[in-house]
């Protein structure tokens, strides 16, 4: 199976200087991968002038005339910019020209456009954003939701757990991932009513439910998956990124101190660099928009070429292993009927929302 990735080439803080090199790296490392670069053709062509022909033959440029800015309101992105690179990248998935779309653009806009274009899968009330955070085991703890749903019911948290279970099986290859419910304590009696009810639902499910976990368990790697509402998850994500940046900054500062400190830092450098790599949020870049009838991944807006490449590798693995159809199966939905319902929706980019 050849995997085709649709890339919002213009999105994010950096756009083409990041998305093009990442694309070339993914084509280098995955011979069964093609890429559809969506954006302003003249600008994209400037970056593709000197690339090898075997790479160029696996790239298709898809024209777009608009770009969703990082500070664009959702209303503008969804209703006004109907020829944006973000929207057309998602349309590639809907039309079957691509297996997965990747964008580093505005998160709110990406979720809104993805929900409008691809629709939510039957049996799922709300899509969720899932990503990994580094833990002390040197692996990643998958956490969701990371901001799509600030207020959730207990049934939503159960659905998040079901979707994340499939995601970890597909991307990480773990056959029976453990699931924790983020709470203010491990005891069953702790938490608000929503969390308590979610705990009851998870205990009654066939999932590998560990029980309640606390914030520090995310970084300990106590469970493979941590489920929470989008408000709490987004705070945890930003805290993780801030911690990683602080550690990286502290390592750099040690080389600007006294000669004695520089000498100690020099001898400790291999250990410090290994530690920094383990907590480097770039290694875990790529959040999956779960619950849609098509596959979309969100890269961090400030991602560099390596981080965007990591997001593309996750997109490749998710598409290669048919993650959307496996989530549909977990919810007892026929993927064939799901695909047919998406395809039957008009794709005219000029259609009014």
C-alpha cells in the first residue's frame, strides 16, 4: 500500500522553509510514500528547483490561493477562506486523493474545518485531539483531549479512551495499552461527578483501565494513555512544552558561566544531551484529530523541519495501519458506510458553509 500525505505547505509559523525539507526527508525514508503539497504553486516551485527527480516524481503540487493565519478567527478560516491551503489539504482526504492530511496551522481552524469537511464518525459525539508527552521511561504518554472539548460528559471521556486505545495500538504497536483517568487523587472517591462517572464507565469497559492517575503520572509513564477533558489536557501540554524549553535553556546557560562550570558542563555534555533528547517535545510532535471520518494530524505551529518530519511519520504510520477504519470497528461502525457518507457530501470549494 502506498501512502499519500496531503501537506498544508503554507501553514504554521514558518511555512515552506519547514514543510518542504520535512517532505523531502519523509520521501527519503519511506519509499512507499507520496506527498501532495498544497499551497501557492510559484512559491512551492522555488523550493523544489534542485531536488532529485525521484523525489520530485512523488510530489504533486495542489494549488491554493489563500493561507489561514495563526491568529485568524475560526469564523474567517471556515467561512471566508474557502481556498486556503489548510482547507484544500483536508479536501484531498475527503476526495480520496490523500490518505491523511498534516498541518501546522491554527489549531481551532484546523479542527473546525476538519469537522465541517470530513464530519464526525458515527457513534462518536465529539472529536478529540491526542498527542504524546515524554516520560521518564524514554517513551511517550498519550494524552487526550488536548483542547478540542473544554467541557465533557463522562461518556465523552469513555469515547476518548476507546479512540486512544486504537491509536496507541496502531502508532506505537502496543497490543493492550493501559489507560489512566486524570484526577486529583488515585482514590475512587476523588474528583468531580463527571470524573467519577467516567471511572465507573471505564471500569465496566473491556479496556485495560488502570484507574485514576495524577498529573505527575503523565511524566512517570504510569499508563500508556491518560484521559481528561480538553481544558486540563491543554494546560498539561503547555506545561510540558514549557518544561522542555526550560531544561534546554538551562543546559545552554551552563556554558556561559565560569570556566570551572564550563569544564564540568563539558564532561557532563553527553549525559545532558541525552537527557535533553528524551524530553525534547519535537520528538513527540504530531497530534491526531480523533473521531473524524478521515485522518488529520496537527503539527505544532512553531515546529522546525525535524519536528514536522516527526508529525509526518506519525501520519504515515496511522494511514498505513488504517487507523480510521479500526476506530470505526471499535465503535461498531462500518467504515465502508462511513466513507460513502463522506464522499456523498459536496466538495465544491465555493459552496457556502
